C-alpha cells in the first residue's frame, strides 16, 4: 500500500481513506507517534478492554528486572 499525504500549514495530515478503511481507524481515535530513524511509526492506542489477557501464559522467568541496570 503506497498512499501519500501532505503536511498542512497547521502541521496536520489527513490519513488517506484507503488506509483508514484497511486499518479500521475511526474519527476521534487516539494515536501514539514513535520515532524510528528518519521516520515515525503511527500506532493506535489500544482500549483498556483490548489489553485484557494480553500476558496470559507468559513465563515469569527470565524477564529483565531493574536489578541489572546501572
């Protein structure tokens, strides 16, 4: 999918309709912007209900803890 948009004088970008429809994005939805090199990754912020059970079955062993930081 190669869709483009132009940054307006008010620093706004309209997301192309094809992208919005494919991703099922709606007006009023909240997004996070994650810098990636010379670009940015745009991700929708999940609703709290969508996070329920996300760590189910995760191992409690081998995770990184603050004790290994400087």
